[in-house]
């Protein structure tokens, strides 16, 4: 399991950035941290696309870099880097838990999540999907919890396996949680591998973020390019101006130059209709 922590000054800066005060590792504070995260830090592929292109050897955005870019350039990440950065912050704040590597349907080992222990109860924390609520984990039966955006179910499915379900959603089974701790070396190796030839989300720009209490998304793989807003299973599209990269950057609060660079690196994969 990981014992990596942020230095005190950076941790304090991150808490200021998230606008959360932490005096002790409690469940209400963890809930505040989760909400602050998904309203402040996007799920996005932009910065890893650019980093991969600019580094001769695949070098992930480890927690120190992740948080610095989030604070000053509006970045986020996909599951491996996002959950690692959030978990390292939680460890720094005194939370105890571990990282997991999980499955999505037939895709094995493609998704990560965090398990935190509080008062003898396991809680699933996932800023890499993200999950918009802390989900209780119990082998004794099905657990339910709701967020402002989705209803969740945690369904036991064999030894140390749980189906994480979300409704209303076009993919009602989000992923299969494998509730087994992953050590730091294994997790870091998986993160490095995700920058390699078979890495995910390196060939198109996608961004998700809660903005003004509404889920928004941009997905380069869907044509014509639109901003998508979601409301309990309903999708609403907003047209974009001709300068799509700038509009996407401004809408999601991302560094404009980085977004433009990511578009230039990937848009050949999606030529104009």
C-alpha cells in the first residue's frame, strides 16, 4: 500500500484551492473534500495528451505535479493519476485506506478507485470516474446511496467483488470493484504503462466537470462537436463557436494554450465530416 504524502505546504495550498478546512479525518470532511474536488478539478485527457507528446520517456503526472497543474492551469486527469493524487492528499490528512485496480466489463484492470476505512466501515471513493458520492462497501448485502446527479448501488458479486451501479445512466454498471489493496509500486507501474502504446484516452480530447451544480462534458470523438449537459438521464447539447479549443478551455477553466495544443495533437484522428 502507498505511504506517499504531500509536503505540508503543498497540502495546505491544495486545501485552500479546494476551499475545505480539515481538522480531523471524519466522514463529513471526506464528503466535503469529494464535492469540492469534482466541482473544482475536471476529469480530462488534455494534459496527459500534451505531457505524453512532450516527454521522450513516458512520465506520469505524479501527485505534486498533478496538484500544481490543477491549481494554476485548471487541469485534472483520468482515473490513475486523479485517484492517486486524491489518495495521497487523503493520506496526508490522516485518512487510512488503499488503492484498488478494477475492471470495466471485459476491460480488465482499466479503472482505479480508493477504499477508505472510517469507524470500521469501508467507503468507496472515486474521483477518477468520478463517483459523486461516498459509497459504503459491505459483503453482507446490497448498499444504496444517492448524489445530486445519480443513484448508486454497491452489489456484492463474489469474494472481494462488487458491482458499482449508477442510475439513470446509459452505462448502468459503472465498474467492478476488486476490493484488494494494490501496493504503491504496482499502482505506479500501471500509471506509467497508461502512457504507453495501449494507454487510454490519449487519442482524443474529453473533459467532464460539474459547473454551477450541473454535469458538463465535451467529447472530441462525437461529431458534430458540442458541449453536453446532463440532467438525470437527459442530455442537452450546446453549439460551439468556430474556435472550439478556446471555447472548451474557457468553459471548463482549462489553460487555453494547453487545450489548443492537445487539439492539434489529436484532431487528425477526427477529420471534418
